[in-house]
C-alpha cells in the first residue's frame, strides 16, 4: 500500500493512494454514466420530435383532403349553381395536402406546465 504526504494550503495531510485512485475512478465512472444518460435523453427527445412532426403533417394532409372532398360534396349538393367558394377552398385543401411547410395551426399544451 503506497502512502504519500501531500501539502495542502495549511498543513501536510496523509493520503492513501489506493483510496485516492478509487475516488478518481468513481468520479470518472459517474461522469461517464451521466454523459450516457444525457445522450440517451437527447436521442429520446429527438425521436419524440420526429414522431410529433410526422403526426402533424399526417393531420395536415388529412384536413386538406377533407376540405377538398367537402368542397366536392357541397358542389354536388348545390348542383353547380354557386361554386365561388370552391375558388378558395380547393387551392387551400391542395396546398395542405402537397405542401412540405406547416399550414395548419394546431394548439399544443406545454408538457412542462401539465406535469
């Protein structure tokens, strides 16, 4: 067992090297575990964001299709008498179906405030 004396600010202290090395190893291991835990949390958060984004665009496409189908059904019910609403609703529906940008505003509650 190796022992050394180390000079602190005020006095000399006896230090056991094996104990000191053990403490250093424990700190390194705990830092490594914390680092892996943070990386795992980041990956999980990124996965959740990807799923939320896919869900958002699926809902947007569905709403766009419903607008187009609703316009067609309404036009059939009106038997073509007044189709002026279709000049607005059909392009909006098609934009929502084929756009890669966010067109639909969906309110989402903040997860931190609900816990």
